[in-house]
């Protein structure tokens, strides 16, 4: 079949099993057994491993890869896949934030696909090349942010210096186990940053130009939950009710972003590949929300009015400032310069933002000049 006649992806698809609620992490061994997995590879990061949190999974015989870094790169992916084969694994448990989940999803894919990785990227039209079913993967988020546990996409920093997206139904974890108790020990700054990622998913998918009214309803409800709970979760990390609401918000954002995202993510992704790549995805999204909403305002005013009501406001015009105030209240940085981004770097980022896979569904066209202006405004 030629590329052009290939059936496109369905507009609405909610496919993987989700187990949600305090204590649900205890289900992981049973789930693995039901998938016939006897020796899983646990993919996580050093911090969580040092805290001993993976013990909560109650795994029997398993192998460990704890090398996930912020904005993981290709070297980590290769090491993770090598660990999988060396240890004779037959399934994967992804345990951590979006970085560990995305790395594990791509590692599962690369156990059954030939390198190089880049040929499978959205930017290279690679979705159709992802064909072989990967080993079973159970995703267990320990932050309430990325929504990667229910998403068909994953991002990775490539050796070419770009942070690229990958998209295929085969990247979807077999099951997501969302236990809000796992997020209780998350420090306030990470709670705020990951929570703003979840909130930005709800905002951007709702405003995305693609038509999917099911996703719209989910995004609006998820946004309301996140908006009402994030201050409480940041102020008191032990507030399980707030943690649960934030995890719902993250899950709903992840379920909705099959509608694709917008310029907040387009601007954020190139910065996630910059320099030593320590810039946190959620922190960046938080900072771009207000400027992008002002930029998009005329192109999506009626929808912004609906969005306003979901967060207890009365009119569209109040929305951008409300997000600016929220990140200030949460103590998140409001300027790129506060994150140590050199102003000289901005010019090179703008064309990457335009080419990003999230740009096409932003409500207003984003060219290089506009991207540069938004970077300058946020600097
Ligand atoms: Zn995001």
C-alpha cells in the first residue's frame, strides 16, 4: 500500500487499561503475571531508586535500569535496551516521571525495531515504520504531569541535538497504574512544575484546532480539577485529596492530547534539548502559557471563554493573566533568563519551534518571526 493511501489514525481512541486510586500500585505484580511477564526490566531514575520507592512495586525477580536523566537522550535509550537483553527480560515496568515513562516506551519499541532511532520520529514521517508489537509495558507514574502513561507519544533528545516526538498506537503502555500515594513525597517545586505540565496539556488540547469533542470534554474537566487542586498539592504535599485530583488532571490531560497540543509545547521542546538539557519541561510550559494565550487570543476567543468558566472566571480576557498569576503564586520562574537561558540561544530555537510536531494544531499560525517574538517576550 502506498504511503498516501494508508489509513490515517482514528480521531478518537482510548485504548489502554487504567488502574487508578490509592494503593493501586500493589496490582503491578499481578498485572505482569497476567501478561506472562516473569522477568521485567524496571526503568526508573537514580533519585527514586535512592529513595527506595521502587520497592513499593513489590516486584520479584527483575532487572534494573536507573539511568533516566531529565530530558533523556539516545545514549540512555541504548543502555536501557542493552540492559533488557543482557538480563533476559520479557517485559518492562516504567516507574517515574514523564522522562522514565517515555524512555521505557521507546526502549520497548527498540527491542523489536532496528536502529537508527531517528527514522521513527514524527518529523521523519516515522509512525508508519513502527510496526512490531513491543513487549508488555506497565507504566506507573510517580508525578502527576506528563500523562505519558496513557499516551501514544514519547519524546527523546537525539544525538543530532533535537528533542523529537514519536507517535504510534504501539507506544501505548499495556496498562497504566496511577496511584496518588506515590506522589505524596514529591517536593513542592516538582509538584508545581509537573502539575503545570498537566494543566498545559488540558489547555492546549482544548484549544487545538483538531476536532475531537470527547477529548475537549475530558480536557475541560481535567483543567478544572488541576486548577482547583494545584495550590493545595504544592502547599501541603501530604494532602492526598489534592494529590488525587492532580493525578486525575494529569491522566485526563494525557487522554486528551491525542488531539495534539500547541505553541506552548512547540516553544518548550527545543529548550528541552538545549545545552546540558537540565531545563524541566513543566517549568518551561508554565512560563510560556500566559504569553502564548495572549498570542492566540483573537484566534480562539470563544473557546477561551469556555475555558475561563472551567477555572471559575467569567470572560476570555481574564485567562492569560490568571495563568501568569498562578505560576507566580506557585513560585515558578516567570522568565527564561531566570533559568539561565542565554539570550543568544533564542534565534536558533525559533525555527525548531516552528518545525515542532505541536505547531500545526496551535489556533494561530506560528512562523519563525512569531516564535522569536514569543521567546523574547518570555526571556
Ligand atoms: Zn507536556
